[in-house]
C-alpha cells in the first residue's frame, strides 16, 4: 500500500466520481480506477458502490476513510516536522498538537511566526493530549496544545487560554435529527453513544457522563475511540452518537453532521501548556500569535 492509493481513494470519496477525482489530481481516469481497485484488492474489501450516477462509499469505505485521511495527514505532518532540520543553525520550537489545532489556529500562527523569524522555526507533532503531557514532562516538546487541562496540570505547567469552543452533538448524516439546527442532549437519551478513550483523552469520558447526567440520563456508551478521526468514523458508520467540540468539524467528516447542543451548554477551552523553566522569547511570541489566531476563528 502506498500513499498514492490512499490519496486517490480520499479524493474519489470527496468527489463522488472517478472522473472528477482524476481531474482534481491531474492524472488519467483509468489510473485512478486502477489504484483504487488495487487498494480494494489489498484490503480485501469493496470501498465503493459504483453505478452510472457515480461513487458511494460502502460500509467498509466509510470505516476506511478516516484512517486513510489520518495517514495522509500524518505524512504531511512528517514533512512539516522535517523542515525544521533543513536549517540546523536555527533554533527550533517543538510543538505538540491535537488534530483540530492545525486548521483551527496553529497553521495561521505558524505562518506569521515563520514570516517574522529567520532565526527560529517550528517543528510540529500530532499527539493525543495524554501523549503531549508525557512529552512535555520528558522535554520532548516545548509547547503542548490541548483542551482544558486538569487542575494538576495547571499547577505543574504554565497554562494560557487560546480559544473557546462550544460542545456539539455529532450524528450520522442519516439520523432523524440530522437536519435540525440545534438539539437538547436529552433527546438522545435512548441512543447508543461513542466516547473518546480515557487513555488518550483524559477527562473526556467523565465530561460526557457529566453532560448526560445534567440532561437527566446515563449514557449507554457502546464504543470508545482512541482518536478523533476514529470517533468520526464510528459515528458515520452507525455505531452511535457522540459529543465533541464544534471545531472538530474542521476535520474531514463525511457521513457525519455537527448539531448545536442547546442544553446543557458547555464550552471547551483550547490551551497552551509549557514548562516555566523552558520559557523563551520565541515561545511567548508564538503563544501570542496562537491567541490572536484563535480569537479570529
């Protein structure tokens, strides 16, 4: 399996057509079809239902799509991370981030920082909140970008609020409530739920339990996801409904809709964390740029 197989698959899923995908990729239609067939043969599944109107993802395709998107995103992260080593004489800020931070505010702040600095660069690594905490303690990163930190982390690290994001209900796009502009969480009391796993997203299962308790019911959590892309894939595949920060909709989410949660209301705070004894002028400048970028989104 090569990255081009995944790239063609993701583009065909986005366009719903091999011909449109080929045009976007600037390659021949038979080449796209052949690479997708090769990927299906290697995985042992059919990814698309094909008819005269175009392509529709099968159940296997819906499940495979977020994994393919995640692998492509990580390959892009690797390229960005390696750019820091092209100029060894420059100082490097190592930043850990969750997926929503990159399109949400990190990319814009990085662009401005790099325009202003010839003597410093930013190396980024996509990590779960738990991985960022561990990396920060081990001095493997200089700055962590994650959600609302627990009180213990606030006591251990310097914490700066970057952005506030309301929580939203996440539904399959064929759900009876998927066309609503807003819902009360209590309307989903009888639904199975998908949650993020505690090991990678500390405090999120407890947050979901608290929200459901405030809505008057106990969530029937059927499955737990290790990451955001996996959770979106599970919801799209009909495994259950979920609750996520609204800015997760910045990630590819075919088959999923985000609906405003009318009540109970909760706002999640995106935060920057760093060790006080490793604070630098460049780090503080980046934090200010992150705050400005977050406020503009």
